[in-house]
C-alpha cells in the first residue's frame, strides 16, 4: 500500500520579508505545489494508492476563493483517477470557524474530508487490493480535548491496514492548537502507519508496531523553515513501513550561507564572494562572519548583488573589526579615536569573558554607527 503523505503545504502564504511584487511571485510559484503533488500521485510509475493531507493545506481558514477552486480542481483529478484522498484540517486552516473553507465546502469536498472533533474511525476503503481502516480528527476549538494530551485512540479489531492521520504534536505540545497527542497511547493503539502534520521538519519515530512520520513541509516559509524540497511516499504493509523521498525540482531553494570574511582583503572582495554564490532561482541569506577587513556596509553589498538571486539578504555578523584598522582609527585625535581607546582600556581591564564579548560587540557596533554617520 503506497501512500503519498502530504502536510503543511500552506497554500496562499506570502513572505512578509520580500518586496510586494517579489512576494507575490513567490506565492504564485509556491501555490503550484499541490498540482505538482497530484502529478506525482498520478504517475503510474509511482503506484500511489492513497493520498493523505495531514493538515494545513491552506495558510488560513478562509483562503481566497480562486485558490480554493484551484485546490479543489487538483483533488478532483485524484478522485477521477480512482485514487482516494483524505484531507484533515490543521491549525492554520482550522475548521472551528463558521467561515472556514471546510465548513463552506464540506458537502462538495473531493474525497474524504475529516470533520469529527474527536479521534474516530472515519472510513474503511479498498486500495491497491488492501483493506485500509482510517482514523483521524479535525481539531475544533473548545470541543477537541487538548489538556492533557489525547490518550484515547480507537482501532477496529478487523484485518487490514490501520492508518491514522493527525495534525498535532507528539507530547504535551505548545498550546491547544498544537493538538497534543500522547505517543505511548498512539503506540498502544496498534496503527500500522501514523501520518502526522504540524511540525515542518521531517522526522520519524517508531510507536508500537507502527511508524509515526512528519514528512516536513516541501516548500518552506523562510530561512528558519527552508522546506525539504521533496515529497514523502510511505510503503505500508503489516509489520513494516518503507519511506521514499522524491525530490521536487520545482521547489525553490532557500539557503543560508556563512561567509568568513577574515581572509578577504577588503569590501570589494567580500562583495565578489557574495556574488559568487549567485543563483537566480534561490532565496538566500548570507551571514558575514569572522573579523571584518574593514568597515562593511551589508546593505550596499546586498544592493550590488541582489540581481543575481531571486531574493538576497546580507547580514553583518562579523565578531570584530581588523585590529590594524582599529589601530589606525585609535591614533586619530577624534571622537571615534577616543571611543576606541576607551573601549579597549575597558576590555583590557575586564576579567569576565562574557562581559568582554559584550564590550567587543559594543566596540564594533559603535564604530560602525559613527563611521556611517
């Protein structure tokens, strides 16, 4: 039984850290993710028998109607091809609200839409010659149990594969809307596969006889959430699960590069090193680290190199300025020179390493502020 396990697509999300036109282009590209997932599921060579969406298909509970219509059209393609699809609401596209997309569209939603607020057996289907029993819930504010973590999970005493789908957190979680799930109780339930969503980083953990899997988000939402750029397919049989990660070449690369500027002789060489990382399709943050050869203007370097990337951020995280440069400025009969001399004396007198690090940072920032003014 081969399952395409999707979660946390967050269709409709726009990056707030980009300019308006660029952010809209990023949203447009990212919203093609569901169509690419359906194309994968319909590829005969992949032999997909079931598609599950474990929450947060949309970024909000009330997405724009054209986006909803496009998503429904993609899910209809699965339905028309005879591939069952199960959609579980998440915490971003929560079913709680009267104007939730799942409240408005519940009667005509393709495949199985989970709406029950408590863990339950939601369907038994036949797929790829297997009987598959499905269990799930849709978190509903004020109704679904969240404290303590859910510990009651049903399971039919019938032959077949038993697959649970939840958008939640293993353990006590970080709040009601994280839907805490007791991992020991999930293990005792005896599911063969537990398809999870909510955590954007991929992971897997054995719970009892089954495997619980977070596939991770394919297209991330920022530098702290870069995305996996791959789809997850689970091959499930009694007593065993095999995972396959399929790259999504259309997913945009989100990357953070640390550039040690210590060996570079000047700002021009630093700019050239940033330019050498060029990728017109990538969303990139470059962190300048080490000892700066001279006073660096991160904004100027970013502006000079931005055309080489889809989006570029340059962040100055250098830990100090060149000692030779500081020596030259300290010799000046200026306010800047006096500032450097005083700070250096304080650093020499300070015994605490943490406090010296604070003084070093204060010296660097103070010099940058005065030189830029």
